[in-house]
């Protein structure tokens, strides 16, 4: 799929998309989440992690900037790392924390506020845009690599049916 858009009328729809995305995950995938405060980036990530099998809380890593989770993917343990770069103060902070090494062939990285990570943040395989629209959210998914295309090809989600 080259491009995917949907209207998410309520938080349940966001959660359903998170669950649908969880089924498309592959090691090495990098997902950027774009959108203003309250757009639903953390809500989407939380649903994705729970659907991927994480039991327990998923908090916004606002102060720690990153939070790792371990999930099982096709019977293998995979680390999903949730970043929130809103409070990142400099590229050095990202590099000194060793975040660049987290972006490898094994891990899955989900990044809120990727704009704040420039220019040291590695590029994404999938861009997700969330926008407030009426009472719900508009969502747009854009593949940016072969891996991203494979991921979106596996996506099955039909919120409005
Ligand atoms: N599709 C939706 N329609 C309406 N409200 C939503 C939808 N998805 C999520 N929300 C709500 O919007 C807020 C999103 O918060 P959060 O996920 O923390 O945003 P962000 O991480 O983008 O700052 C939550 O209060 C959540 O309940
Ligand atoms: Mg957030």
C-alpha cells in the first residue's frame, strides 16, 4: 500500500488501528508519529504495545525520552522502543544516550516528536500523521522504504465498516 488514510471517530478506533499496526511489525522497523499534543500519538503506541503482548503500563516517556518494551514477534523476543523527543534539548543528548545504536536491524523504534530529533535521528520506514478533526482524528500512513511498504501491505484496518 502506497498510502493509507482513515478517520478515527473515537479512542477505540485509535486503539483498533494500534492493534492492526501491531500485526504488521517487523524487526528493524522505524515509525515516526507526527501530530500536535493530544493528537493521539501515545494512545496509538499504547494500543500497539498492548496488542503486541505487553502487559502493564505504557507511559509517555516525556522525561526519560525513551522506554523499551519486550514483545514476542513470530515466537521471537523483539524490543520495541518508544521515544518521545519533545524535551530533547540537543543532538548531543540523543547521541550521548546511545539512542542511535537503538536504531538497528533487531529493534522496532516508535518516535513521537521526530522533528525534535533532527538531524541525528535515523530516518523512518513509516510516517504516521495524526490530526484532530471534529471529535475524532484523521490519520495518514506513508511508507518511506521497502520495509515500510511491506508493513503497510500487511495492514488490514477498516474502521468505518
Ligand atoms: N480517534 C480519537 N478521537 C477522539 N479522541 C481520541 C482519539 N484517539 C485518542 N483520543 C484522545 O486524545 C488524547 C490523546 O492523547 P495522547 O495519546 O497522549 O496524545 P499525544 O501523545 O499525541 O500528545 C487522549 O485523551 C485520547 O483519549
Ligand atoms: Mg505523547
